[in-house]
C-alpha cells in the first residue's frame, strides 16, 4: 500500500487533445465523437487550460433553443438530424460554448494526490480533470474512468 | 437524407447494464469503471428507469465531505486512495446516491426523433438517455457518443 500512497496526478495523467476558443464547433464535435471523449479541454494561445467543456455543452449549441425548452417541438420536427446539427454549428466557434459565469476550473497540479483529484472531480462534477502547474501549459488529463480504475484497483 | 430523417430512438438505442437502489455502491462503481460507462441507469423492481446517475455522483460518495469542500485538505491526506474509497462506500447502496430533489429524468420513448433525443440530452446535461415507453421497463440507452456519431455521420 505504500506504493499506492505515493501516486500523484502526474502519473495518472495521459496526453489529451485540446481545442482553442477559435476552433470551429464542428471540428470540436468531431474530435469529441471520433475519440469518444467525456469532455474537451480548451487552451489559450500559451497552451494553458482555460475551460473544460462537457460533451453535452457542445450538443446544446446544435439544438435549436425552442427544442431544448419544449421536447414536444423536437418530436414533430422530423428533419434529418445531420442537417439540423450542421446548420446549428455552421460558422460558430468554441468561444460561443464557453460558460459566461466564472466557474471553478477542474485543474490539478501534477503533485496532487489521488484523493485531491477525486475531490476536484466530485465537486466540479466534471468527468475530466486537466493537469497543469499554475499558469503553465497543459500536461495532460485524468478521466473519471482512469481514476476509478486506480481507486478500485481494476 | 430520407433514411436519416426516419431514424428513431429505438434504432440508436443499445442494451445497457442497470443497477437497483439496493445495489452496493462498490458494485455500481465497478460496473461504471469496468465498462467505461458515462453514467448508470437505476431501475425499480419492475425494470423501469427511475434515475440516471452521472459517474461523478458515484465518486462523490467515496470522498470524505471535508475534502470536497476544501481540496487543500485532500492534498495533505496522502492515504492509499483505494483504502479511502473502500471505507467511503462500505455498506452503502445506490439508494444513497439518488438525488433528493425531483429532476427531469433523461428518458425518451422509442419513437423519439434524433433531435428530440439531442434536446433531452442537452437540457438535462446527461451524457446518457434511457429509452423506455411511459411506465414500462427499460429498452436500452443512447450515449452522447452514439448520438454525435449519428448526427455527424462519423
């Protein structure tokens, strides 16, 4: 158990693709779907993490807002889903997906303990935590799945 | 595009493992981690979906609450993560993970359109939508990933 006690975020961390605020939403959605990611990490021009976007946030942009408010309307619109999606995201960038209010960013330093990573994940309800030193470029990310595997010893 | 327009939830739906409110949290966590699921579907004794639990919700239970409130405390506790997790979930069941407040359940009927599924997913911010007829047992589930694959044609 001594070995387990020494595990830090850096060791759990794996390389993770990133997007910028100028990345087209369509490209971001393709990355999410193609790699089966739980969320996307947005970085600034210096490679520093600025936001972690859950996949459902990307989806929100593609759904006409009247359908989000009233699913019955979505039911009667039997359009080709791909067409609706493409129309929704055309010419839009990740910048429009970013939350307006200031939220706690799910980021930990490389030296964070497993328990610290878990606490950040639980509190922010983010299935993905970015790993970076304060004000420094992204090192990698830890998924909920990787964390649970470690905690459960599976 | 005519074919695409006819796609319904039933066709996007895939079999999905379920838990009951009496399932031990440890078993639920192992299911989540072992199968890399985005969430768990809780069913009643009749097999009807009663809740969709995001993975981070399961994690919350395993973290001492003082660590959730203050990540600095989590940092100084350099205990074996597996020990903390096992102590946290011992003798607890899924019933304790269920939200107290009444929330919209991410469930669609088998005849729901792709757009309707997307709208429910976006509004509830759930990466998983259960498929069932009203008051009937679970048929399957649609993940965000499966939905995006369909919408993007990947």
